[in-house]
C-alpha cells in the first residue's frame, strides 16, 4: 500500500506539470473564443436591438426570436406553399384545417385532403376522371351536384359547396364514401353529421376566431423562413471555423490521454501494476469465513439493518403460525392487513374488509360506512367527469354508469348513515355489535349444516340391500304409494314385503344386464355428473337434486315463433328448478324472454352471425361445431338431445337458456336472476346483455323485458314431467277424436289377433303353414278445425289393396 501511495504521488507530480502546460494552451484557446464572441456580439446586438431585442446575450437573443416567430412563420409559410399547390387562398385553407381539427382530422391529413381535392377538381372541370364518373353514376341529386361543382368559379367556392353537400347525405357510411372519393379521406365525412352545428356556421365561427389573414403577412412569413435558413448556414460556418482552429490542440490532448490509458507510459503502468499486486496480497490474507460468521451473528442480534424487509418476513411468519395453530380468524386478519391499515390512525389488521367479515370487532360498521362514503365520493366525481364526454353521457343514458344526480343521492344516503353510526351512544354501539356477531354466528351455523347435508347426500349409497324400495333412496319423493308397481296394489296402503323383495330383485337383475361393470352388489357404478352408464346419456342418476333438471321432451320441434306468455311459462318453470326464489321467478323469466325476443323474436329456427349462431338467444360457435370452451351452440344442441328435445324446440331452447344462465359461468347474470338486482331494470338488463349475450353493440332491450313482465306466464307451459303436452302435439276437435278412434280400433284388432292365436294353439291347430302379415297405417291430420285436411298412407303386406273413399272433409267423430 505504501508503494502504491508513492507511485500515485509521483504520478500526481508529473500530471501537475502536464496540467500546467495544458492549462496554458486552453487559456489561449479560451481567449480566442472570447474574442470571437465579443466580435459576434458587437455585430449582432445592434441588429437585434433594431427589432426590439435589448439586454440579452447573443445565444438567448437568437433563441428568443426563434421561439417567438418559429410557430407563426412556419405555419404561414406552409399555408402559402399549400395555397400555391391547391389554387386556394391561405385564409380559406386555415379555416378548413381549423374546422377539420374539431372533428379529429389532423393538420397534415387536412392538408393532404386539400391537395387531393384540388387534383380531383381539375378532372371534374374537364369532365373526366374516376371521381367525376363516380358522381355521375349515383342518383340524380348527386349528378346535379357534379354539374354545379364543374361550373364553380374556383377551388375555394367548390370546397364550400362540397362541405355543405355532405350535410345532405344522411347515412354516415355513404357520407364517408363521398368524402373519400372527393378528398381522399373518409374521416372528413364527419363534417356533415351536424352534431357540432351546420358547416356554414362552423366556418364562420372559425374565421371570426382566427381573424383576417393579410396575403402580405404570408409573404413576410416566407421571407422570414428564408432568412432563418440563411442564418442557420452562417452560424454553421462560424462554428466550423472555431472547430477547425481548435482541432489540432484538441487532437494532441486526446492523444496524450490515450497514451496514458493504453499503457504506452511504461513507468506509470508498472507502478500501478505493482501497487495492485500489493492490494491483492492484502485481500487474500483476510479470513472471509470468519468475517462472514461475525456478520451473520451481528444480523441475528440486530434488526436495524433489515428494515421493512424483516418486518414483512415477520408478518408472513405470524400468518403461517396462526394457520398452524388453528387460529384462522387471526391469520386472515393479518393477511388482510399486509398492505397496511385502510384508515389513518388504525392499527394494522384493524380495518381490513376480509377481517371485518370473518372476525368482526366493535366499530367495524363505522369503518365500512366510512369506506363506502369514500368510494361513492370517487364514483360521484367520476360520474360528473363522464358527463363532459359523449361516450360518458351515452353510458349514463344506457344505465351502465350512474348519472351525477343518482350518484349524489347514493353519496348523501351513505353520509347520512355514517353520521347516524357516529352519533350512537356506547350502549347502542355495543348492542349493534352483538346483533352483528349473532347474525354471523347463525350464518356460519346454517352454512355448516348445509355443507354437512350435502356431504351426507354425496356419500349416500344405492344400498339395494336395505329394507325400503330401491334401498329407501332419499331422493324418491314421488309418492310411490299411489302407483302400481309390477302389478302390485294401488292407493296409499303399504306394499307387501314379498312384492317389495321381488321388485328389488327384478331391478337388480335389470341393472346387471344394462349397467357395465355392475355385479349385483350394493354399489352401482356411476359416470361423470352422477349418470349411470347404460341407462341413457340424457337421464341423470338423481333427477332434480341440486337444481338444473328439466322435464323430458317429446322430440317435436317448433315451426315458427313462440308466444311470449308461452315462453314465460317455460322459463319460470325451469328457473324454479334451478333454485330461483318463487317471488323472483317472474322478473327473472322476463329478463331471459326479453333477451330472446330481441335476439330472434322467439324463433327457435333463427340463424345468426353468418351461420355461426342459432336459436332464440343466438348461441354461437365462434370456431364452428365442436366440444370446446365457448361453443355455446354445440353445448345447447347436446343439452337438447340429451333431454329429449328437438333442435328447434322453443321449449327446449328456453329451458336450456335458463339452465345456461344459472350455470355459474355468468355470475352477474345469475346474481340478478336470483334476486340480487340493483332495482334499476334498465341497468340490470344492460348488465345481462353485456355478460350473457355479449353483442358487438349493446342496444336497448329493457322494453322487451317489460313487455314479457306484463305478459306473464302461460299456465300450460309449466307442465309437470310425464304429462301429455297440451300444445302442438295433438290436434283439436273432431280431428283428435277421429285419430283416437282409429288408434283404439287398431289396438283392439291387434289384441283380437293375439286372442285368435291363443285359441288356435289350445285347439291344437299347429304345424300349419306359417303366415307372416305386417302392416301399418299412418294418418296425418293438417290444419285442425273447419279447414281440416287428412292424408292416409299404408305399408306392409297386410294391405295389398287400399281403397280411399272421399266424402266430406271430416266425418263425424261419433259415427260408426
């Protein structure tokens, strides 16, 4: 280290000598530069004083002039150049650019549009070109406008005519195409939408605000631009002169530094190397292991150096310790407060929202009320800010965000509640706290009972060895005493033990034949979703448990649109099965039926979105048919087929829509249907539209929801499973009677044939020629009522000759 110090002192002494010589050279260069600057100030300052600039240094003076005049000079010079290129006055171009800027068109874009318009006007005046052909190929009004445009005096007049004509084009797309043909920019079509006023008024206001523009001012600005260009050249020449004079000494100085740094000065390099070797030896002699152990011991004894990091680790460790010891409330409270207290002056963990719900303390309701006031105050401010913009006002009209008045009302109510809580006496505060904890306790107990019940239901075995029918399955709630089972007794009396054993054994054998892998034991193998394999994919193992079940369909479809009341009945019945409270069924069903009305007019045959969507609510497959996430059309069809419905069944699609909405994939929709609405029907409708339907543009659908709410349900739609359909599956009047009469007669004939075969067997008439006869008769009844039409067809070898006697349109149903 001493050697290194000696070498550095020697280097310092040598460097001082070189530095003294260098300083003398730089002093001479500085004197030359100062002389040059004084000369420049002597020449330039009088010139600057002539234009009103005094008391400034040269650099500041020039910068001030440039900053003050550059914007005006550059813009006016550009306008002058653009005016010569387009044949339009600079004043007119300035107004055009100002108005276009209000519609979001930049200055460069409007300048380019003016050039394109000038080129097109040249062709229009000559009666040729693509733009002229486009105008003449449109309707008579546009063709007449083309003639007027052709006869305009100059491009200034033609520009005004084009702007005002765009206001006569009502359709925004057509207006954009017109602007694109004439100006080369579709965005200029916005000038004719009138949402800021008539274009004539906008031009007048812009001209008044900008003031008159003297053509001499434009010429002066152009001369100023040329003078600045000359000044830049002159200053560049001065800088080059100074740089050339300083180049030689600067090169010598940098070469000296390079020699020193690259090691060409051997004496300096060797001395540094020797000194570094000494440093290396000293560092190698240090016992780093012992030093590390000492440092670790020091860190263990003190947390001063750890700071906030140690505190964070301590918080995590305490959370883990609380979890291990079973103190979950304390663990959640600490985790909830990891980011610090929400309210100033509160201890960490005293006011976290999660802790308040799981481990309430006295005064939590005031903390929650204060936070709600703060949140509503922010929402109120955001609502006021949104009212200043078109999109914000649109969202407020649609109910997506609150209006300033509604937000203020909520804030006032929250502040009143906060003041009420703060004004309570200690006794009232303690009483409210006790009531809150009691409600929490009851809620936890209720939840525990529900979980226990569900766990018991999940663990319930088929238990075919139990005493009751089918193992006394708990889900058999269909009053088995009122049915006849395997020829057993009816009514409400008990079933004899022998018949119950026989029924149990017969059902066991049936399952052994149908269910793969079942050996007759106490447990029946089940597949995904609790379904029993081999008994049909569409039949759940325990229908009705947990909601979501649906009555079996009969496979018939719907030719046209369904009635609103009919669909309300289907929706209410399915939502009831999904667990919606009884007092919320009508409103929930109206939400779904209203959405389906807006999507398809309740037509189950409707095709949407270029063939990717189908049905009453436009279920889409964005990637085509398949079994992937988001394939809603495929999911709907699979559900319909599994539950016995045709693809175009209005009832089936309505029930599937309700089932899908309540599935949990759309949490906001499910919450509203379950009764968690905001009280604002428009807002709830928009929320369901956004989440469940997710259209490109959210339109107004609340009127359709209100119409469905007024219509109410059709009583026939909410039928029980297994009952015959009252709608669409049978004809009315005489047609139905005739069909029933024919069916009964045919069944009687079949029974008679069976009895004849039995009699022949008992009489010994056997061994004769075996005769096979089969046949079927199909009767199709169309348009029941006065215009009924009946068609009959026969097939099989039983009917060799069929004679059709034509009489009245429909014979009497009671005739023989």
